[in-house]
C-alpha cells in the first residue's frame, strides 16, 4: 500500500469514527432533553413500556432509543433475548453521574447539548462566510445558552466561592462582611448565585445582554433561595449607565475572550468598582 493510500485510509477511518461519535452525541441529547436518563436512574431498571408511561412519551420511539443505547453500550440490558417490550434496561452508575448530575465535575450532558446547538447554527455560519456578517448568540438557541451555563456550573457551584475566593484573604474578608458583587456577562447566573450561597451577607447584580440568559438566571436564583440578594439585568457590560464605585468585587467568567470589543467592558468594570 502506498503512502497516499495509508493516509487516505487513516483519514477515512478518523471521519467514520467521528461520525459514530456524533451519532452518540445526538442520541444522548435526546435522552437528556426528554428526561429519559433521569427517569432510568430513578427507576433502576425499566422496560420500554414502563419508561414510556413514566415519561408520557411514545412507546415505540422510546423502545428504539433504548435499543440503540444498549447496542452502543450507554445502557445495560438485562436479557437481550426477552421480548422487545419486556427487556429491562438500566443506566450504569458511572454513566448516570455523567448524564444526570449537572453539578458533577464529570457531567457531560451539557457538552452534548452544545454540539447539537452548533450543528443547528451551521447554516448561519456558512452564510456568514459569504456575507462577512456575524452570527449572533441567539442563532444558537436555548440549548446553547443552557449548555454554556451547565458546562461551567460544576466548578462554579462546587469551587468558586468555597475554594478559590476564600484563598484570597482580602476578598474573602470583604465578602464575609457583606460586599456588593457585579457579575458581568453573567449568563445563567451561577457565579453570583454561588457567591451569595457561600457568603450570606453578599448582594449581587448580574449583567448580560441576552434576555433568555437573564430569565434563566433569575429562575436559578429563585430555585437556590438567593433571589432576595441576587438580581439579574438585561444590560451590556459596556453600558455607561452602570453605577460608578458601587461594587467591591467584579467577576467575569468564560466571556472576555468571546467579546468582539472587550476594552470598553473592562473599562466599565473598572468604573463600577
């Protein structure tokens, strides 16, 4: 075999395996969005009929999904020789942590959700190559907004305010005594929520130009019981109407490198402190 043929075959295999992986991502997305993994984890083991009843979904679709998940090794099946509607499927504990617990450091459902969202925006990206125009955040839809928040959620909820900030003595002292925090480009709100939970005297304001992100952040704050001390606002980080000298700490998570013009945002943050 020539060098060209070896190179070709290796590349074809690479793309084929990547395609299989992409198909796994798509089916994980289905299970995540429809709550199938969570229901399987709660049930311990279930048939397609029982799972369809518990989730209110079509049994035939659920059965096809279960069969594919078992064939690809994501789910376990108790007796593959049983009748199709009587086979019992279960979610292995290690897989459950990756697919069901959004605050586990091993959570992977969010990244699968983001890959599907990227695929949905691909036609807009292709068009942008022709026009030179940008592709707005809204083009990626709710899945991407939620996925971005969930991707950072494990370390924000688990470490930001319990390990990282306490390791900076002057910041920790000020937060303990009741600082005011600005969460710029807050997304769905986990940085300020985590800080408010760890420091009961803190108040925080989150800012983001994306309306859906602010809606989700507000709901997250209510769910975590800190809505009385954390508020979210639909506003650009570079807006000139931010309160000057009003905040003791500003946090900006996973966003400066995504800004087309970060300097005004950084200047605004400086004026807020």
